[in-house]
C-alpha cells in the first residue's frame, strides 16, 4: 500500500511531480512492484492521483481526504479492496520514495516471519555527525549487537533526541512499515499515545500498546522527496 495526498506545504502536488516522464507516485509504485511481493495499491486522497496511477496501468483506491495519517489511509484502502480479509499483512511504502531500493521492502516484510513481531521496519547507521543531533533525523533505539555482526533486532524506542548514550552506532529510522493486519487495525483504532504526541512519532503508539517492532539494518537511507531540491536529486539518481 502506498498512501498519497496532494497537500504538501514545501512541494505542492508532490505525488504528481514529473520524474523522467512519470509522476513521482508512479515511480514509487514501480519500485514497489519491483519488490515482487504481491498486489500493489495506491491509497490516494484525490482523484488526480488515482487518474495518474491508472493511466500508468496501476491500481488506486480513493480514500477520505480528511484521514489523519498514512496508516489510516492504507487501512481504509485495505478494507475497500479486501473485505473478505484474504490478506493478513500489508506494507506501507511512503509515496515520496521514488528511489527506494525494492529489496528493502522485502527486508522489512521478512521480519514478520517471526510470529512475535507485529511490525517490521528499517534503519540505517548514521554516518554524518550533524545528523546525530538533528531532530529531523529520527533515531531508533534497538537491541542489536553490532559488535557481533547482528543486522536486526527489537526496537525499544524512537526519538528525535540523540540516543542511545555513549559509544556505539546510532540508527536513522526509515519510515517504511510492514504490518500484520491485526496489528494495523489495532494501531489505527487506538488513540495517540502521550509520547507519540510529545515526540510527534506515531510508531510510539504501537510500542505503548505493547506491540513488538523489529528493525532491520539497511545500507543506505532512501531519499525522501520533500523539497524542490530533493526532487532534482531524485531525477539525477533515476537518470538514464
């Protein structure tokens, strides 16, 4: 599922921005299709996005534009396309990741093979010193033994602060989520948690509900397109 809406203060009509002859949302759809994990659906808030996706041969579902988050949007779309509940898992791929490595989608999904895991997500070791103290770079605090080569583990917290303390790697959280369906339904039905509202990070709601989130380490952080400069960078990265 790829949630998408036109409202964006920094880059108006972002999902429809042209990248080598295709709207950005279609480029993201193609990355998701390249993961080869199953049905790909764009959960959109506006008809213009639906039209663009369908013109490119993709599948899109219109959802209420007033839904508060991407998580709400993908659940609404899931209910629309799968009323018989044939799918027991869903991957939330953000609609502003046109350069996403499709292998990362499978990496997050594979975490759900553990029966105790409710949500799978991704992180990357922070290499730039400036990002360690940047509140816009969300950190994942996870039980991972890097010294012994571990590449995944249980996430214990997410924060905009610099954490954990002392020597060792810091993880930049990548906002791609694989949900077990029951976990997504429970998450959306719950009220925002106290720490979620304080940190402005909705994944803290899942932790407050006692859900287990596991995180796998990616080699790089996918480029999220939020500004005109990001868009130009994505065009260069996808250049032929």
